[in-house]
C-alpha cells in the first residue's frame, strides 16, 4: 500500500491581469454635470420616482455626471450645472458608476432631461432648506 501525497496541478495564471476595456466615446448621449452633494440628492429623488438613468462620478469624485439624450446641450440652461455634447462611457464594471448602464455594450438608459431638470431644482431646494446650499 502506498501513501503518496496527492499531486495538485498548478493552474497557469496569466502574468498580468487583463486590461479593462477603454472608455468609449458615445455621441448618442449628452452629459449633465453638477456638484457631488447636489448630484447625489438628485439621484435619490430620481430613484424614488423610478426615473434614474445611468449616472457616474467624475474621475476626481467632486461631481456627478448624468447621461441625457443627445441634443440636450443645445437648450440646457440651469445654474450650477453644465451640459456637454457627447459622453465618454467607462466600462459597466467601473466603480465610478452610481447607476451603471444596463444592457450590452456601451448602451445605457439616459435620464429624461426635463425630469432631470425638475429633480435638480427639487434637490437644490431641499439642500437649501437644510442649510447645505447654495453650492
């Protein structure tokens, strides 16, 4: 009878982890950017209304970026926010997503621009009433 030690195969691990897919420039969306505190309050309001599309933090974490339909930048005028045409979308697994895109590839559900405008105004009023504004 032999009492051999079981031999386990060593799994070949890749030398370097696979790189994350690069951010994709998508022109079917515009982006609305606002301060982090204002943006997070707005996300809460939109989630309660079940109207929140894809939302992410900026690279430095100081602002919140909402995806809105293309063409919104042409008529967007709301103090405390900026709207820029086009959107750079990081991969859906990026930790900066607050509300990640749902769907295959770079497809994301944008937030309706009029609903977003209403929620931003409501969030500003809420923060100002709580002594946390203006911002």
